C-alpha cells in the first residue's frame, strides 16, 4: 500500500465531508465512514483531527494552485497570463470554494491552519503582484494584486450562489482588468 496515497484518500474524504456539511462535521469517525475504512486506520495515519485537517487544507491549496497553473501557458504575454489566472479563480468549483471558506473560518482559531492559510495567501498575492508588474509596471503592484484577488474571489462566490452568470462575471473581471491595464 502506498502510504502517501492512503493519507491523501483519507484527507480527500475529510474535504468531501467539509464541503457537504461544514468543517465541524469532520470527525475521525465520520471521515472513516466517508472513506469506507476503519476508525483505527484513520487514526493510524492521523493521530489527531488537526493533523488530518492540515493535510486536507494543504491538498485544497494544491488543487487551487494546480488549477491556476494549468490556466497559464508558457508563452502567454503578461496581460493574458494575468487574465487567465483570474479566470481560473473565478471558475473554481463549488467544492473548492466551500472548502476554502471553511478552512478560512477555522484558520482564525487554529494556529496550524492559520499559518498554512497565510502562506497560501502570501504566495498568491506575490505571484499576482509579479504578473501585475509584468503587465503594467511596478506601481502599486501588491495593492492591485490584492484588489484583483478580491474581485476574483467575490465573483467566484457570486457565481457559486447563482447571483451572477459566468458571462457577467467575466465581463466584470474584464472591466477591472481593463481599468488596470489602461492606467
């Protein structure tokens, strides 16, 4: 048995529970039932619920990073890469959005999740600031990156809730990008 794969399967079961029923529903027993394994096997791989949640949050973060990386082509000009990254964020699925919000809420009280969340947020902001700098210059790149990430996150939430159509979300995103790129 590939132990890393087994750990990943168990953490994915925790993510599924989190998405369906919220982070409070993630218990060792419920994760075992979701993964169709014994409670003892979950405890073998994760001695604490916190350890399980840490890996689940790390997998969640990696999934989002992979979705963003897949959206950008090596030879994309900076402004195209910037748009593709933002579109990838707007197009995240409900599972990724809901799990992300659950981990954000939990990060306020859990130091390990807080650290992981801040690392991910800092990395995303820095990567976005690099794209902003390449597309329009260094003036206020970090602030603009935070604005763009905020817009993309808000649009992803609105799409998930059915408040805005996909086309309307893209129109809003393009409006903000055009404001930035045109100076």
